[in-house]
């Protein structure tokens, strides 16, 4: 064993550099550097960003009459610019744990500069402003188990005028949703503006392309890149499929029966596509009328979810009452899915979401307005209503903090 380890530690530095260059995540890169001193010295301590869009100033996503935007599409706006902001979700566990332990923490970190992280709310775009004194200044990944869950993106406007942005100007630059996609060496972004319009931009293009979905007036709730195509859904439940190359939009022939909630989210889960429909207050009665054969009474809580699964072969959506050990997360800037079997600490067959009615006085912490909808029990509530699953976002556990010698 020792001789084998010695041989690995003496690999040529140019070969080690090539191996490190093929690593896709920061965690893999840090684990690579932690193998031995020779591996650590073979590469820079800073993870090389592979996303070429992160370092660019992006064109304005929309055109409006706001002062921040330009009337002449051939003139560069002098008042500021947009940049793509990337956040990474990490799943943390203590190094030592029993097989049935559920100790874990899910955190979201934004990295404005290499090596400098900022803690974000796990399911929203909000930054955490006031961390407790005992929160570690440096997260040493050698002190706990780390898995990268995924990334979230947003477009941030940087004003160079030094003047406040008016509410009219603010609406013109507000982006509802951004997703990044890549196809070979091609990178691009698809976004939903606050007005509900879809637009796409590819690396190297000078402007965004508005998507013509064939409707006189559309207001989209969500969009996802799934198997080489974009799927977008509006607030009425109408779904269009957009080809990434031609940008041609085709409406799905089969609408989502019963999808009449307040907001709709796409979630990709283990290669399958799901739609999560959110109902609030009066809309619950609409759902119960549609599914009177399975729902006896209107639920006695302010929020309700229904889940539909996309049957790709038949191009239709089926209502599902059970998703097994899957956990679906519907946040402001990203949706994702995990297995409660592979990621202990989460409640399976549930939807994790955000809702204002769950906010508490101490609202400057990750998961401050998070809740769980249990598909089996058909109940929703704040994290505190689910003992054993309420600490997945906060507070920071003792094992996260460095031990005093």
C-alpha cells in the first residue's frame, strides 16, 4: 500500500495539472489538492472557473423606455452593466456519524470573488447579512463531508452612475428567473423578465433574442432546460417547448389538467420532469372541485401543492400522489431534487418551498420562510412543524465550527 501511495505522489506535475483540469466541481478540486503535498503543489489553490459567462458584461436583457435602457440597439448603454451571478449549494455532514444519523446542513454560497464566499438564503436570492459570532469565518472542507448539490444563477445590475435607481428603472432590470445551459462548447442563458417574457442569449451574441411563443400576450411562471430543449409554462398552465437551436416554440397538445394554482415550478428529478403546482387560499377550492374523487374536503391550511409527472413518450402530464423518497425543492432562483435515502436529514415524498406566512421575527437566517408539504399526509407547515427535519438549513451545528485545541 505504501509503495503504491508513493508512486501516486510522484506523478508528473503536468499530468496532475491535466487531471485537475478535468474536474467539474470545486469539491472534487479541493479533494484532489488534499491527497498529498505534491498534488497540492501541482495546481493553483484557486478553482479555475470553467463557465466563460461569469467574467463577462452582458447585454441588456430587454428593451424599454426606462432611462437605464437604450433606444438605439447599436449603442452600448453607458449607465451600467449586467453580470451573471453564480451560487453553489453544498450538502454538509460531520466526518464521524452513525449509519442512521440525520445530521446534515444544506448551505448556499455565492462567490463574488475567487476564494471569497457569501452565505445566501437556501431557497431564495437573499444574502444573509448578520451571521452569529460563532459561525466559522473559513469553511475547511477537510473538517466535514461535502457534496455539491447544484448551482443557481441570477443576473445582477451594476450601476456606474452613482445615483439611486427609480422604481420605474428597477422594474425594467428585474429578472424573474435565469437558467444557464451548455451544449458542447456553446454556453447561453434563458431568462424570464418580471413582465413574464422569455429571452435567450448565447455566448458571443450582441443581444438577447425574444422568444415568440405564438400567443398575443404571455406571462411565464417558469422555464427549464431538459434534454436539449426548453420547457416554459405560463400562469394558466399552458406549456411551450422551445428548440435551443432554432428558437421555434411549439405548444404541447396536452395541457396540464387541474393545474390552476398560483405559481408553477418545473423540477428535474433523476432524469424525469415534474411540475409542482402551488395553490393558495381560494384556489384550493378549485383544485378540490377538479379532483373531487380523491379529495374530500378543502385542506385547513393556507398553502397546498400538487405534483404532475411528464410522460415523455405520450407527451402528457399525469397527476401523482406519491414520489417515493424524492424531495422536491422549489426556490426563487432554482428548483432541484434529492433522494432522502442518499441525503439523510430531508423528509422524503415532500416538497420544500418558501412562504411568507412562515416568516418569524428573526428573518435573517437561511430558511427563514421555508416550509414542507407532505404529499402523504397532505399537510403543509413551517420547518418547525416537522421535528427531526427542521435544522437542515439552520442553525449551524457544533461540528461545523472548528474545535478549540
